[in-house]
C-alpha cells in the first residue's frame, strides 16, 4: 500500500500535546484556578493549531492514501509497533476531536460543574483528547486498543465525579458495559493476530492477509469485534448504557461522548472490521442493517417517551447512529461515505444540543420538559439556537444532518453485490419512516420547551430574587457554540467539502470487495 | 396529479404553471377581503356577501381567476386543465377522464357558490358593519395606505368602519396575477395549432440514444409503453419527435391527444352546467331561503351524515391525530421505553446480580476455604495465590477490568484452538 511519510512528526505532536498540558497542570497549584484555565485553554488552542497545520499539509488529492505515516518499534515482543497514519476517513474525526475539546474547554471556563476542582477536570479532558485523537490515527491494533481504552478512564471519572444524581450507577454501567465489549474485541484482535500467522498487528498487514482466512473463522472474529464496536456505537440492543451515561454526565462529558466517543465504534467498523474481514462483513451486513433500523425506530420511540430533555437527546443518538450503521452495513462506498458524514454531522449537532441542554439546566435547574416552556420568550437567542439544532438534528436539507441521513437511506436501495436487495429495501423504507419520527420528537420537544409562555414557577423576569436566573446566551457560550453552528450550516450547504475527502478513502477501504 | 399518473405529463406541468397564477390570485383575493372587508374572518356564510360593489378590483380579479380555475375558454385553466382531461381519456383511462369531468363540474359548482356567498346577496356579519373590538385601531392602519377607497359606494351609517377596497399594495399584485391567469394559457394554446405550443418544446424530454444495454439497478430506465399513437397522435415513433436509428431509446413514449372543439365543448358544457346549477341552488338557499333547501342537512339523515363527513374533512385529521399520533407518542413509545428499562436493563442487572452472588460464593468457598486452607496448611506465602481470586468480589472496576482481560486472553486461546 502506498503511503506518504512526509511531516510524520505532526500526528504525534497533535496527539500527545494535550498530555504536555496535563504535565503542566500537575505543577500548577490547585487553588490557582485562573492559571489552570489558561494552561488548559492554551493547550487546546495549540492542539487545534497543530490540527489546522495538519489540514494544510494534508494532500487532499490523495485523500485515499495514508499520510504522515510514522512507524517505530514499540513492543517487539508481541510484534506490535507504534504505527500511525491519517487518511480521508480519519482526518475529519481527528480534527473534530481537537475542535470539540477546545470548545468544551472554552465552555468550561465559565461552567465548571459541581463539585469544582478545575485542575482535575481539565486534566481529564486533555487526557481524553489524547485518547480520542490517538484512536483515529492508530494503524496498529494494539495501539488502537490502548487508545480506545485510554478514553474510558477519564470519562468514567468525569461521569462518576462531576455527574448528576445517579452518577455512580451510570459511570459503573458505562465502564463495565464498554469493558465487556472491549474484552471481546481484544479476543477478536488476538485471534486475528494468531490466525494471520502471528506476524504483525499492523492494520495494513491484516487487511492484506485477513481476507484469505476461511469464512467461518472470519465470521467468529468479526463477532468479537462487532460486540466491541456495537457497544460503543451503540447499537440496539447494546445501547442501554448510553441514556444513563449521557444524562448523568456533566454537559462537557455529554458533548464529548456524543460528538466523539460514539464515533470510535463506527470508526472501528470502517477502519478495522470491514476491510480486514470482507467475507464476514458480507455475512454480517444484513444483521447489522436490521439492528440499525431497529435502532432507528426504537430510539425514536424512546425519545417520544422521555420526560427529560437531556435524556431525550441522549436517546436520539441511538436513532441517529442507526442511520450511520445502516449506511455502513450496505458495504457500498456511497453508504459508507454517507455514514462517515453522518458521524461528523451527528457530532456537531448532538454536541450542540447537549450544550444547549446544559445551559438550560444551569438556568432553570431542571430539564423536566413539562416544567419548561417559553424559552424563546425568556431567552430568544438560546431558544433559536435550540431550534436551529433541532432542525439540523431532524435532517432538514441545507443543514449538516441531512447529508448523513438521506444518502444513508438512499444507499440501502442498492447494497453491495451479494447482499439481499429485498432486505435492504425494506430497511430503507423503515429508516425513511424513522425520519418522520425524528421530526416528531424533535419538533415536539422544541414546541414544548421553547414555545408558549414560561411556566408560572419560572415566569418572573428575574428582577425580583435572582438577577442572573434568565440571562441569555453569554460570551463563553457564544465562543463555544458559534463554530459548531457555522460548521452545521457550512457542511449543510456545501457537503462536498467533506464528501470529497471521505470518498477516496472509503474506496480504498472497500477494495477488498472488488477483487 | 391525474395528468402525471395517466401519462399526460406536458399538460400536467403546464397546469401547475397556470394554476400558480390563478390560485395565487384567489388566495390573495381572499386575503384582500379578510383584510379590508370582513375583519380577518374567512367565514363566507357569516361575514361576507355583497362585496362586488365595494371591492370592484378584488371582485374582477376573483372572477377571472375563478373562470380560469374552472377551465373556461379563453382563460388559462382551459388550455391546461382541458388538455389533461382530454389526454387522460386519450391514453386509455376512460374512467379517470369521467372522474376528471365530474371534478371539473364540482369545481365549477363550489367556486360559483363561493363567489355567490362572497360577492353577491346582502352583506352579512362583519361585512355588514358588525365589527369586533380591535377594529377601530385596525382600521386606522388600513386608511393610511388606502389610495382609493370605495366608501362612497357604501351607503351606510358605518361608512368609516365598513368594507372597502384594499390599497394598491394588495390590488396591484391581484391585477398582475389576474392578467397572468387570463393570458398564461396562451403559452401552450394547443387549440390554435402547434406553433402556439411553446411550453411543449421546453418540457418534453428529448430522446437520448444509448448504445450499450444498461444493467439493472437504480437509474436503469425502461422504455415506458403508453398506448401507441394512433392517427390522432402528433408523433408515431416511440421516442417522441426523435427516433433513434439503433440502440435503446431512453425517452418515454409520448402521445398527445389531438385537440377537437367537440371534446372541448363537452367539458365546457359540463362546467357551465355546474356554474348554472350551483347558482340556482345558491340563490334559492341563501337569497330566497327556499324552505325546500334550507336546513336540508338537518332533516335528511343521509345528507346529514355526508355533511358531517365533509365538515370533518373525512375524519382524516382526526384519524391521524387521535389514532396514529396518539398511539405512537403514547402507548407504543411507552412500551418501547418500558422494554428498554425493564427487559434490556433487567437482563443487565440480572447478569450483574448473578455475577455478584457467584463471586461471593467463589470467595467464601474457594478463596477462603480451598486456597487459604491449602496455603495455611502448607504454611507458604499466600499473596500470589490470594491475589488471583480476591479481586473477583472486590467490586472495584479496575479489578473487574483485569478479570475481563484475562478472560479475554483465555477465550482467544480457545477460539484459536477451535479454529485450527
């Protein structure tokens, strides 16, 4: 496989820079919160700067080729190496993780959740960033696994320490559930390693040799990876950790979870499971597609049943990731490109929705839909941002959500050769019905919380008892949100910005299906 | 839609085009009345009547558009609507042509009734000067942009509050739309010969000849077989005006009905019949209050049922809202969520509970008795052995993790052995 090795320091710097920030934070006294915030902010700005530099250096004409490739000996004993690279699939997610972390840090300057302790909070966030970025550049299964697991711990503590009332339960459930998936994934990785001759954990090597495995071996190995990735996505019926984790997590945690962490699972399918095990992917695709559309409908129904705004947004992820998985399960370049687009779009939009939910909670001290109302009257900016995000989330053409959802549905019309066309067309119809439900639960949410008059308990204009009760979007929020809002609009109007990067890389991933 | 479904694409597209003008004109006319005459009411029975005198421009444009909608010659609707009906019949859908004619009859009838109620007879309700409270303030703003009022025509004590023609900002668009409603049909005036058919040259697909045969899948098009063109058709070739010499023709067959005044007269006759009948009934019902008609829907059971069905829009809204939406947002969503919380999470919690019970048992019976017992008996250092199993029941996440890792390693080994 052809690779570009120029500027190969760039990815390592971009990935590990946050850890440097953590080291700096360690020596800052806990009481000096201003300095802590500055260090965290500068670190994440520097990280994004490296990311922007990477964007400039990236050869968009060769988006299908691994670039900035670096390979160093790491653990020769188990034939695992420090092997990293970036192509058109990784790039959007890699960069998105950097941007989201920066925006979350900006938001946190003004919104450290109880019980405080910014030093620990920012440190965990930066460690999280390293784990996320690393997962998207790893080209070695062990390295991938290490980064994949590195993400778990900071998130576990974020939920467990800074979370809501039921945080203990939620954090443990999140950790154990993901761990269960990871364990099976590791089994699959090890089996793959041994079955391909115990030569290497490098993904390109495995892509070349995995296809030669007998079909039943492939199917079993795929099963292990499937559980690992499906829990992370999450796919029905492995999703029950998600509503709890998202709801209990602090706003920052929910945003990162929705925007990046869920993508680790879908990314795993696209980067590892499908190219390495093409035969198994074909055997599994109809089942994955079925679970995906069940997730779409089921997630939407779950949303309709919710009484809590944040939990509703959390459940909507189950439905949205269903569209992503449907696109992936078609095993066509069209479907996969749509899925990749959907991943980024969902990251931007659902991240934005969680930000809004966090700010609503901060002002009203509740997210009970029945108690909210009239946000548009009390805080017009916040109300309109919520409306904008809801429209984007339900897949309104012209905003980013549409380009993940609609092509994914369309791709199910003609899945890859060898897949059952009838089944996928049935999926297509069900998924299309799911968009109606998505519009229903999002517009219903918006109508209940934003329209009408504020409920009597919040009806005061804030002059009497608490002057800060209902101030509209503040400057920290504007700084954190504006880039997301712009990106949602820009990718909605010019989706080709991303499609042209994704498509060549997806073509390479699918080469195993053409031979 | 009928035109599209029955293969009369050209008139269908053309009708959408002309429809835009006269329907927009009608809506704007309704808005004009509501704005300037009936105090924001759209109730024809309650708040309108006799407005033709006070709103001459609105009235004239309304009449033009109504005639266009009904498909009366030479208004635009005639050229498009009649073509649809004609072509539907020509393409072999006799049944639909008859339904189309019935539809034309009913259109003529209901538009006549609406016109009668709005512009003829005596003013009623708000149009007769009865006004709502907000009128005084609302009227001031009307006056400010009224260039030509029709107050003088209205001999009434309520001259200041009464209905009047709308200002130029409303009447100018009305007039423009009415002109288009009148004239836009000429853009594809089939009755006047082919050189009048301009839209046709824009809308009709031109045949594309593809040499290789395309495989199936999306985008694969078939040659659509619409009944072959007879002597009445403009083109005899299956590819419209361009016949390929070889290869596949990727244009659907197009057949046009040949215009005949005899056929047009039939539909025009039906339309005029509709207008006349409706006018008669309306006069009897609303003007002379004929006892045979007034209250008929209350006296006759069948008619009452029909009236209720119509007034409730065939109960479709009720069905959507009360049955479908309520069921999905209510019990179905609740059931799915119940399943999520009780069945899926229930399984999860059951697994967790069983694991805890099992690990407790392992701790008591194996770790404490067997391992510790052995260790105590042998008197050797216990840390290594105890360390293996003690974490099982500790409840610490990291130790669960370690356990899972080792389990994973073992399972991997098993998998390798099975498959080799």
